[in-house]
């Protein structure tokens, strides 16, 4: 499971409210974008980094101590660091191990990438008489960049295709463009 089975990275997980508060302040300072309460909860509790109850107590205390505040961002209620919170995040971040800080930052990046993908890629699975049709549409700034339909022999494989596309839709779009452009250039060269 881990590269070094005798060393479990969860052993370094925060176990005290003050550690979680420092970790959350560090993350919000690094990402520099307000997070909805649900987003911050998902990020902090991903991979069992922070215990749910410890997280809830930490957020409550951070709000009461004016370390974070509720703000409106993109039409949603979010948490953002106050100036007091930013100063504390910079001053005390080393009290939480770097490996734990790296894990919460990576968790946040994954969540925001997934949210972006969900907003720019629409995938539908339509069961057919024989198999499934996976329809994928990729958008950017309201423009449909690509529409692709793939056949899958069953629902399980259709879901697998959907999951693979959602992991990195821009890579699939880029590979298709590379293939088309490379083949076009090759065909052009073959005519000479």
C-alpha cells in the first residue's frame, strides 16, 4: 500500500485542534481562493487526513477567533482567511509537518481540478440495444470544443471510459488534436 510499509503517513496526521487550525490556515493561505464549507471539509478529510469532528471544532474556533470569515465568492458562501489568519498561517506553518501540509495542498488541487472538469466536460451514457454510447462534450468559455461518441459493450466499461475522460479531459482533447494535425501534415507530405 505505502512505499515503506513500516511507515504510515497517517501517523503524522493532526490530532489536536490547534494543529488542524494551523493546517487549514496554511491551506487557505496557499490556495488564496475562498472555499465553500463543503469544499474545505472534503479537502481536509480526504484520505483521512483530518478527523471530521476535529475539523468541525477547528472551523468553529477559527470563526470565533476571527482567523477565517464567511464571505460571498462566485455567489456562494465561502470561508476566507482574515488578515489575522494570514499572519498566523505564515508564522506558524512549520508547527505542522511539511508532508501533512503537502497532502492537504494536493487534496485541494485535486478537488479544484475535478470541479473544473465537471464544469467543462459533459458526459452522458446512453444504453443501446447492444452496449452503450458514451457521449462526451468539452466546452471552454461557452464554446463547444469537441463532441465525441464512443461505443462500450456494457455499462461497466462505459463508466470506466467516463471516469478516464474525467480524470484529464484536456489531455484527451490534446491527443486527438495532435493525432489529427500530425496525420494531416503526414498526408500533405505524402502528396508530394
